[in-house]
C-alpha cells in the first residue's frame, strides 16, 4: 500500500470510500496517517458535524484493497469543533483504576499456582482476600500454607467445615487434572 500511493493520498481532512482486503466497505475522513507504523486514523462517516460522539477507526494501510477520494472536508481536528466530555472520561478512568485495584487484590504474591487455584475456587462462593500468603475467608477463617483442610483456623465451626469441604473438593480436582495430563 505504501509504495502505491503518495503522501498526498492520505492528507488530513480527505474523505475516502475504502474497501478492505477483508471485504469491508466504509467511508471516513482522515484524521492522520502514521507512515512509520503505516496506520491510517479515520473518523467514520462523512459528516464531521455529527455531534459529540464520533467513531474513530485505526486501519493498517496494508489492509486497504482500494479507495476512492470523495472530497476534502473541513479540518476534523479544529479545536473549536472538537468535543471531549472530560467529566465522562475522568469517571471512566477512575472506574477502570478501581476495577484494576480490585482485580489485583485477587492475585496472591509469593504463592503457588495451587494456592491461587484454591483461592479462586473459594472466591466463587465465599468472600475471600489475601493476607500475605494466607487466604482469609469471610474475614474470620484463615487458610495457611500448605492449604490443606488441617490448615484451616479461626471462625465458627460451621464456617470452618464449609471452607474445609471446598478445600478438599478443590484439591481433588487439581489432583485429578494433574493425573490425567
């Protein structure tokens, strides 16, 4: 694609009708072309005044089978016409950070794959968290290495029994999986 077309073919603001090597057809306005990565950034549709929401597509130029120049539009990056809902973006960022923090707390540090597997199994039915290498279930029952039913301490007898049953089941499942490989 790069050798077939000059730099002017991908000028900012040009409106193109594109057919890809995958058979897809669409129209878009060029926002930029990165020659180093050979990626074309397009705003889909030909109406640049389509409101605050825009569909942006990144397309490797190698995947363009053919294109037709439909015309030259207004500058798509004109700051007076661009709209960014910063409040919405910040809320999405904060939500993503909170979710990443929650997800990271689910991974034990310095524990075996078997310990992580046991944690994951317990977490399906019970509230669990890591306290260094110990699994804390329902904020009262602790399961320490080597994560055997005998390693369960604290909490009520009913809670201990429940955790021991899940531990026994998970250990059998892990052993049966490793034995069948």
